[in-house]
C-alpha cells in the first residue's frame, strides 16, 4: 500500500493530550451513511485503498484516534437502498480507535471542535499487515472470543473501537475486496452480474436478541462503486 498522507493533531482535553490522525478526503471517494438497520460505506477503488490504509494505521497506532472526515461527501449516483429516514440517509464521519485508549465516544464532539490545522506527515502502511485469510473466523461466534469490532454512533460519527488483531482481521476483508472487486467488475462488463461487489463487517454476535432495533446497527456494509458519478 506504500506511504499515505496524514495530518497529525495533538489536542489537550482535561488532563490528557490526545493524538488525532486525520486521513485526507482525497484521493478517492468515500461516503458513509446511517441506513437505520445497517451502515453503508460507499467507495470507489482509490477510496477503498484509502480505507484499507486507515484500517492498517488503526492496527499500528494504539495511541491515536484515526479520523476520516466524510460527512460532506455525496452519495454515488445509481442504485442504492431506499432511504430509511425522511430526507435521506444521515451522513457520518468515521473514527477508528484502539480499545486500550479507553476513549469515550461521547467525548468526540468536543475533541473534534478543538482540532487545529495539524501537521502534515506521511505514514507507511504495508500490505503485509493483513493475513491472506481471516485468522479468527472459526472463533468469532464463541462466547469467550474478545477481538470484535465495537460500533458507536455519536456526533454524526461512526466510532469503531477494536484491538489490533480485530482491525487486522476485519481489514483482511477490506483488502480482499480491494484486490478482487476491480477485476471482477471488468469481467462483469462482458458478463453482466446483478450483484454489486461488497463485504460486511460486523460487531460481536448478539447473545440475547430482542424484538427492538438497537440504537447502533451491528453491520457495516462496504460497497464498491467502480463508476462513481455524482447525480
């Protein structure tokens, strides 16, 4: 994956100084929407590469909050799920955080308001960060398994908190989508397929399901949009 441009912020909040790493809006296109029963992240090829790099940085940066400011990005034109809310899909930013930070998502709004211009840097994100296959797939449903992603919605932001192994394991699914979806799309141009190319990232399995819809969806649907054009 090579080197990635980032902007590093150090923000004082109470007795702590937080390191916030922002991943710029370009190259590529990304848009994240809350669709009530699930979350959808739309990405073209370069945007998907940027997302994979962010997942790698999250696994490698246990002392940082990784921030992708996506709220201003429009949806791609073309078929998408029907809006679940009046007025369309609420747009979201994305933050990735290592669980050892013990950062409360509810504190994000105040911290975000304190971000200044930051300092431009570059970060290395090797493709070897992700195994060829998810390593923990067989252990995922076990009650004693702890390396899950955890989602929280706050201040128009999806917060994803996890351990380094969880980021690497879920990042494998994103890396696989980046590796295979573009080639599959070109094949489909000659042999059209009705299915879009995507992958799903989920939180811990629900141990005690209820008939009520959870406040935060447990599924992040990542959809590859090869021919992204704006309406």
